[in-house]
């Protein structure tokens, strides 16, 4: 079943008198949304008891939680000790995901740094393969681990690179951020066909299960020559992409992804807009 929801709590959530994530479950349910991404972007700092309480509440209302691992993961860092931290960030994020009762961990793969791009990608691929070994050792291979497409050109994470990583194991499922892809390609996602090319590429190179269950981030994003600058709202008229084009492709190929809106402050309302667009087709 296709799912729609926000990343984190929108401004409207707080304006309506809420202040704790545990309250988001009922709030989202009442809006007709059934997904929610909890970010550990700045660090994993939630207690076991709080995570379990949140998990029970979200399960009660049928809102599925995913988590985003810390932003500073970099599997292309030449320093092995820093890579060790990246492994732990992903594994520890999944431990919290267990307590939430979710099944998806999103993570940033790597940055190029001072290396040649192919050397950096190859190192990231090797390290992600080692991450998979740890996932199995920890007994976490029944969860989805989702390397994300990235918005800046010097970050590793175009579609080809993410597909390459996802071929390593069944537990690796793509997180496709279409706003990021649009930003790193200077606004290339303009038509239904532009989105379809990306989806067909994934279908040609990955098992249907992985594409059907892909994790999607969607928002309009301002970009400059280096790629992503900042997230916007659906009200923006200058930058894309347009969700209606992606919705047509999802319908055409009968795909049922988990779709998270990352708009700046309006993520819940824009998630509702995406859901309405999808079901209007």
C-alpha cells in the first residue's frame, strides 16, 4: 500500500497546540496520512522508553515510522575510524527503529571529498558491503536500509550510484529524493518522461520488489551551480519538481512506495497535496 506523510513535525502541528512527537500519530491519522519519518540527523538522543512509547502510539493509529540516520555518515571517508562511526550510526538508528516498530532506515552514503569520484564511489561501495555484513551479524537483515540520492554534486548519490549500492544485498532498498535529483541536475525533472526514465532505469537494474518498496523523499528545492541550496514549499513557483508528473509514473507502473514530504515547514500539508494528486488520477 502506498504511504504518504511528513518528515518531522510541521509548523501547523505546533500551531495547533502540539509539542511532542507522540502526539503526531493521532494528528497525522486525523489528516489521513499514514507515514512519518523521524530524523536522527543531529544525533541519536532519544531514550528507549520514549521510543517504545512513540512506537506504541504510532502502531495504534496505523502510521508507519521510518528513521533517518545521522547526516554526517560518510562511507567514503579514507579514515577507517570515521567509517567505524558511520557503521555504528546506521546500526544504532536501526535499534531505535526496532523500538518504534518501523522497518526503514534512510542514510546518506558519502561525499567525494578530495578523492576522484570513481575512487570515492568504489570505497563507499566496499564500506556499504561491510555495513551489510554487520547488519547480518546484528540480526537486522529483515529491515530495509535505504541509501539516499543526494542534492549536491560533490555528494555521492546519483541514481546510478544508489542502484549500484542497492545491488549489494536484498536489505538495501533505494531512497530516491526527487528534489535532490532535480537540484543536482539543474532542474532536469520537468516532464512525466523525465521521471519515467529514472523509474525505468531502476526497474531495469533492480528487483521489482525494491522499486515497488522504494523510499521516496519529495520537496521543491532551490539549487545553484553546486546543486541543492535549500528546501522550499509547494507554494514556490520558481523551482521544481512537480509531484503530479511522478504520480503518473507511479500509477503507470503500479508502484507502492513510502513517500515522505520534506517541504520547509509545510510538510504535512504538502504530503496531503501529494496524496490528493495521486488518488485523483
